[in-house]
């Protein structure tokens, strides 16, 4: 005879009824939410491990088995979430862009455009210093001629808040007569980014050539100030600069009769 289910074995009037599960305690986690949280944690571990792997070995040298081992999971889970290595790499690029956008969105625009530009330069410089994997991953993607960025729908539509911030600061400074009118926001943006990116991306070779640790605190601070001075000198309206630096004339002494 087939084995009866435990609910049928109990018989009685309740045997044919479907029992309603007790509601979860107010504010308590449901099974579905717990499952979602565990999934989010696993995806976070996978992405964190993948960022390290691709930053260290590049796209060609990265290995799925090393990522899964570092994330504390198995290869099939990576394929379940991302499908293949290329899509995992695009997810990594998406994550570093998201972190960069979040950092740029936190910047508060001061009223003074000169001080605002200075703060923006230092804010951007700090992000490059504290996210070396961002620099390494972007270097690798440029070696691949930006193929994965172009092929990703998400990344192709990404707009960096830094672009709008530079445009706003430049326009405000030009309106107040303290920034040169002929300068484009594109040139200002590329100057800020290149001076920060180059320093971090070339730290090892330049340290060897110069015989100094370029990533020491004092040298990094000095370089941040240098970027500020370079950008502000480029932006300065000559007439405004001349007015600021021109010494005031002393009143002529009265001639004795």
C-alpha cells in the first residue's frame, strides 16, 4: 500500500484542509527576504573576488576557479549568476563605475567656483588613491580598446556626475569673470583626470626612475596640491589674476612749498 502523508494520517475534519502558515513576526525576516539577502551577500563576495582577480591578472589571465575559491563558492554559481567570464568582467566594470559615480555624487558644490574647483580636484585625487583597482581595471580595458565598455548596455549609458560638476563650476567661474571664457569643460575634466590617473597608474616605474616612493603620504599630498595649482593656473582669467596680484600704489607725498 502506498504510504500515507503525515497530514492524511492525522485524519479527522482537518485532514482535507490546507493549513495556513502562521504570519511572520512583525518586522521579522521572511524566508524569501532571507534568501534574497543570502543571494546579495554571495553576489557581493563574487564581485569583490572578481575585482581583485581581473585587476591582478587582466581579462585574459583571470580564472573563474580562482574567483569562486576566493568568494567561497563553486564555479557553477558564477555561471548561474553571470553566464560566462565576459559577462562577469562587464559586471566588475559596472561595479567600479557605480562606486565612482556614488563618490562623485557625494560632492557638494560650494558657492565660490575657485574653491569649488579646488575641492573637486582633491576629491577626485583622493578617489584614485583609495581605489587602485579602479586604475588597474581601466588600464586593462584600454588595452582591450574599450571593447567591453562599448558592448555593455549599462556602461554605454553611464554618465559621470563629474562631467556635470566641472561644467557647472566652469560656467559659474566664467560668469563671475574669474575663469577664462575660451576654456572648454572637456579640457578641464581631462586635465584633472589625467594628472591623477597617471600618477597612480605609473607609480611603480616612476618610483624606480626617481628613486623614491611616490605613494608615501607626503608625496601624495604634495601631488594633490600640484594638481590644484596646475588646474587653477590654467583656469585663471588673466585680468582677474593681474588685479589680484597687482600691488596697491601708495598715495604720493604732498610737495613741500
